[in-house]
């Protein structure tokens, strides 16, 4: 099995240090329009063929405490009674969505947040029962049922309960194990509690366990992060995601509580990132792409080797062919060539569902051009390779003519040996892989406005 290697070239990383989308969708959510109506969504649901398999994303927005770095859509509250109305409406939404669908086979379920485990086990069980009543969920290991877990909001005994409900994949936020860094971001979480939960999860059959880390947080240095990585490697998760902290206090209010003076300098941040890449590769992790690493025997690494890796709102996935439905506030779905997003505020969410309406906020219907560009961008981001003949055959276009402007824009990247273009293919070299977002941005038809670029996080 081959593992993708990365090559570190600091000059090039500095040269191409711009902001860019993470491409969990194309067009990105910034292009979604609020002219997309509930009736568009209903038509879209009703047009999904009966034999299509489905994937369901469930968003739980509640968290007990605020993490200062957080940019997610969440509701911070210690009052658990606030979840009652949310769960009632979530159940309503699942029933309503399923009533518009002929397709019923659900092959992938993902709970994200916020903090899904903020709900009680009883509430989670009620939602899972609703899902099983409304859909056919095959009872085998190929059905992925995953949950994002906050170790601070889950009793170790609940792991067994989650396994009994059918959960078999888990992702856990860690960010950093250094006590001072944890204090500066208001997220105190011991190594022991994290390790014990993961060991317990393995005992109960959870696979592809993922840990999330963040670099660029206050008080982090290469040395402190090296100690964190040592602990992570000791736990030995199947997957590791290492996100770049984007400090945007003007956009995300909680980040105003982070002291800018305590943030690592750009030079230190790059040194931390270089260390992460080196350490994880030395420890046997394969680079999957963007911020993701996985053990060679993990499903993601296998899918990448078999050219079967795909991308959706949860990041990299092994299942693109499924139609993705999002439920809960701000949840995004991708189905039948359209994107759909729910309203962001819980009050609007309750109001619409209590009137028997779907909580549509906005969406996008993909044009033919969007479809081609999505294919190009997702092939590059998942495989670091684009088969031009395949694109020409699939869409009946002449690539060189259709993308003449883009091919000119790729010239500096070719000269810097980030990629090679042969006429039949585009291949991303080892030192271009960390700059994959820049390469994909060339094919993004919506990125002409500098203003839009500023809305995204830095690529490194
Ligand atoms: S990082 Fe996660 S746990 Fe922390 S506030 Fe954000 S959503 Fe909640």
C-alpha cells in the first residue's frame, strides 16, 4: 500500500500564503442563495430515486461551556431543559423529510455539533428510534454510524450505551493537551479522560476513531505541541485531524477572549506545522489531504489508495454516491445536484417546524459548469490527480478550451513544481500537496472577488 508523502518547502508555503475555501462543497456555502425555497427542497427530496442510498447528518448545537477559539454554530447553556424543544423538533424534521422521500435506505449517519453528547442517552435513543422507524438502516458493519464526542460531556459508561444504539465510529475533540494552552482557550480536558474513553470505545467495537487537534492556539510552541503529539500517538487513534486556528475576532465573538499577544508568531506556527507533518509521517500515519492523517489500514487511507476517496461537509469520506440530508439548525445537505441549508437560529427552527414546515434557509442548484468544476476540484483534493480524458468524456468538453483561462493561471504553480500538466492529466507533486487549496482555487469560478477570499481561513 502506498502512502502519500509530503515535502516541506517553506519559501513556497510563504509565497502562496493566502486565504481559501476548504472545499467541503462546490460552490461553497457563501454562494448559497436565500431565493432557494422550501418548495425547491421538497421537489428535490421527491425526485431522489427510490434505489438511492442516503446519508444523514444530525446537528446538535448545544455546548456546556464556550471554547474561545470556536467558530461553530452553537448554543452555550448549562440549562439542559433547553434541549427538550430541540429534540421534539428534530424528531418532527426527520419525520417530515422522510415523508417526502421514496428512497429509504440509510447507509451513513453522522452526529455533529456543538456537542451531540450534551443530549441525554435517552434523548439520543429517541432520535435513533425515530430514524429507524422512518428509514431502513442496514444492521451491518458497513453502515457507518458516527458521533462527535466531547470527553468532558460523556460518562465512560455511556460508551457501551452508544454502542448498543448502533454507533460504531467516533470523533473526539482534543485540540491540545498542554494545561496552559487549555486554560487560555477555556477547554480543560485531561489526557487520562481522553485515553480512557478511547480505550473503552475500542472495547465496544468502535472503529476509525478520530482525534481533532488545533495548531496556532495561544501559548503553543513547537516544544509544547511536541509533548501533545507524543500523548496523541500514545493513544494511537486511527485518524488525526490537525486544524489551523484562524484568529478572526471581528467575525467570531468568543475569539475576542483570546489574547492576540499570546498567539504563536507566523514563523513559530509554521515550525509547529512542519513538526506535526514530520512526526505523524514518522509515526506511520498517511497523509490523506488538507488537515487529515490516517493509519494505513484505516478506511480513509484504503479508499485513497483505491481512488475512492470523496469529500462532503464532514470532510473526507469513503461514500460519495449517497445523497446527504442534513437535519437540525444550520445543517447542510447535498442531494440530487443541489445544496440545502437549514436556518441557523433555534427559534426560527422551532417556529417553522411547529407550523409543519421544513426549516429551509438557503441553498443552491448546481449548474452544468458547477458540476464540472466540482468534479475537477474534488478529484484534485482527494487524489492529487486529475484524469483530463475522463472529464472530457464525462462532460463532452475539450478541457484545454473550456479551462484555457485556468490553465494560464496554473502556469506559476507549474513553474514552482507544485504540479505538472501533461495535457492528459494534472498531477500534484509532494511539495504541492500542502497547497492543494491554492491549486483548487484556480478552478473556482466564484473566487474573482478578493473580498470573498478574505472570508476564508488561511490555507496553512
Ligand atoms: S469547540 Fe466544540 S465544544 Fe467547544 S464551544 Fe465549539 S462546538 Fe462547543
